[in-house]
C-alpha cells in the first residue's frame, strides 16, 4: 500500500526501518540506555531480551529471576531481569523498558553458521503490543504508535 506511510504518520505512528538478514530474520537497530545495538525483531518472542554478554555494554542492572526461558532449539535456560531501561527505536522511545537477560549464544551460533552477523538481543511482542506495532514487510519498516 503506497499511502500507508502517510496514513500512519497522521495518527502519530513512528516509522522504524529494518533490514532482512541472510537468514530471513528482521534486523532492527535500537538504542538501550543510549547505546546502539543490533536486534532481531521477533513477533514470536513474548519478551524482549538481551544476551548475558551484553549486560555491561548496555549498562544493565541485572536482578535475579525464577523464570526459565525457552525458544527455538533451547529450553529451561536461566534468566535475569533488567528493569526500567531506556529503549529507542528510530524516534520511538520507551523510558520504562524491561528486558529478560539470558544466554543468546545458541542464536548467535546459528546466525554465524549462516554467515550472518551476531545480534545483541531480540525485540519481542512486548514492544510490538505496547506500541501497537504494524510491520510493513513490503517497505521493510516497523511502525510504532507513541
């Protein structure tokens, strides 16, 4: 739809571009606590998450968690939480952004096996629902309402 961009801007949606990786994942740039990173945009991930190895990079303050994570190819993984962070996707912002922290090595190993670059984490359905997300696959962009 040619007019989608104009229609959504009129109702205060913010446009955020993404790229298609070699693996067909959607790669989106984000800032967490003011620090840039690469993330997979994943509608199937219930929560946004980041790898243990990126905790210091993004200046996170991990808290213990009883929750076990599971995803494609892995189950029962230990997690931590990082509460009240700042997320920026394009010009869209959330200043009370919570993250699940867990071992993303299996994701990055799979990406590297397909000659794709590793990612810092995943932007999940929590953000898509909070921002009433609309994914425009034809034009490679995400729209979030603010």
